[in-house]
C-alpha cells in the first residue's frame, strides 16, 4: 500500500510541474522549447498583426537563429505568416497592406495586457 501511495504522489507532482510550466505563457500562447508562441488563425495586415501581438502581451516573432526557424518550419509549414521585420533568416518582401496570419512571441512569465484577442 505504501508503494502505491508513493506512485500516486509522484504522479501528482509531475502533473503539477506540467501545469505550472504551461501557465508560464500568456493566455492563448503555447510553450515550445521554453518560449511562448501564438499562431493566429485569422489574417491581418502587418500593422494590425503588430497591434494584436502587443495586446496579447508579446510581439511579432523575430526569427534570428536556426532553432527558431526550425520551430516555425515544424509548427507552421507551407504558410505565409507575418513576423518581425528584424528577422534575419527570412526573405522579407511583402506589402504591409496584404493580409496574412501571424506569429507572436512572448517570454515565459509575461501576462496578457488586452484580453479577448
């Protein structure tokens, strides 16, 4: 009986760790490799995408290393997304008036500033 209680307690601890880790990202974001990402489901022009990201407690994703590029390639394949103009590893040649889905990035522990996006 004691061994069963230990396994149950260990299970509760592991579940608590996962819940705490998931709560580090702002609402609507998903944690991937220690960072928080928001993948929009609706298209916006560049300026509106920036505004929504800021309202969600983040900013448009800046792709400046191979690891971030790999995450985007895995989670958003074959799609055109708005990301930060400061991104180094992406060809950036689109009219800001066009509408695309977008990817926001926030650091774990940040909270949303504008609910409802």
